[in-house]
C-alpha cells in the first residue's frame, strides 16, 4: 500500500520524473527515492515533505537523490568516444600521409645519386625499417653497387637493405 502512495506522491509532487529506485523503511519511517529527469528544486522537495500526510505517509521522512538522465549521459559518452576515435584516425591518416611524402622525397633523392638508377621503391615494416628496391637502367659493377649502398645507408639510417634489379625495357 505504501508503494502505491509513494508512486502517487512522486507523480503529484514532481510530475514527469523517472523513479529509478524506491527504498521505504517502515520501521524507521524513511523514504529514500532516487529519481532522474528534470531537476527538482529545493522548494518542490520541501513542499513534498510537507505534503506527505496527503498521501497517507504522515510521520515519514523523505530523502530525494537526483541523478543525471541516463540516456543523455550515454549519448554524450558515445559522442565523446566517437570524437576521440575520429581524432585518432585523423592523426593516423596524417602520419601515414607524412610518411608517404617523406618516402617519396627520399626515393627521389636516392634516384638522383646515380644516372644509372631508373626508379626506387621503398617498403617499410611497422618498426619503420626500410628496404630500398633500386631498378637500374643498365648493369653496374659490384663495386659501384657497394658504393651506392654505403651512400644510401649513410644518408638514410633506417634503410636496412638495398636490392638492385634491372629495369625491364619496353620493346
């Protein structure tokens, strides 16, 4: 019976709030309510305490705990998570673009090291260790290859391996 009276009191005194938890202690004559929804003013809570007798709860004390609307909080959290994920993705894309530009610039610089170099392709792993694949216009001596490798590694420390191939000629 008291639970029904509490429901009537919540609706009558506070209107459109969500009753999340209701704890009635008949022995100590206390009513603890946890509600969500529009903020209830101190004036309304005071009036509700004064009106308990109208709901057959005279002699009870009333405690109201107000919490933020769960749905709004969840939506806000989802927006924040999505914003963080988007920022991370943008940073990763920017870093990837930066690395790509850096790699292209390095490939161009390597290509300019010798007139026999037709093209340079670099491949990197997750630790940014690089392999440079150098396509040659014509065969060069082992000595010249070693000299180029030494030059390349001196200028670009993260290039671990340099391999030479001959460009295929279009007939």
